[in-house]
C-alpha cells in the first residue's frame, strides 16, 4: 500500500459530465478523467460498476474501511485507490449544483436563440 495525494476537480464549461482526479505520485501527477454518474453509481454499489479502464465500487461500512474504491487499469499496470466516501459524496453534490447552474445558463441561451429564430 502506498498513500498518494488525490485532488478532484470539476469544470462544467469544459465537460459537464466528467470530473478529473489527479494523483500526486512519486512519478509526478497523473490525471484521469471519469464520468460523474459513474462515480455516483459506485458510491451505492458493492459490485464494480463501469466498463473499460475505470471502475468504482463501495467498500466497507465505516472509514477508514468504508469508501469508494477506484480501480484503474492501463497498459502500464493496475491500481486500486481508496477514496473517502463522505468527501466524494460531498464533492459530487457540489458538482451537481454547478452543473445545474451551468445548465440554466445554457437553457437561457437556447431559449434566447429559439426566440430570435421564431421572431425572424
């Protein structure tokens, strides 16, 4: 086991459906982009969810045993990373609020465009 620093970021302007998770390792920073919905689904599933290189699943019942297990696979190897449940859930709640706000701005722009087209 190795402890690594983890930073999760969300930019709804760049990709409203994904978050970036950056790991601070001995080899430098490594960033993976993953779906918000996939992470959220993993918070509630004791079985691994996801296809491909990234999977998530709920582990244990209380921290430090309880959390979200992120399973990463690449040609270079495999890593299982434990993330604290409450922090991930709070982060995803915050991203949902941001996504909702970004969506309101997009909806207003779309409504404005439709109104301009119909009034032409």
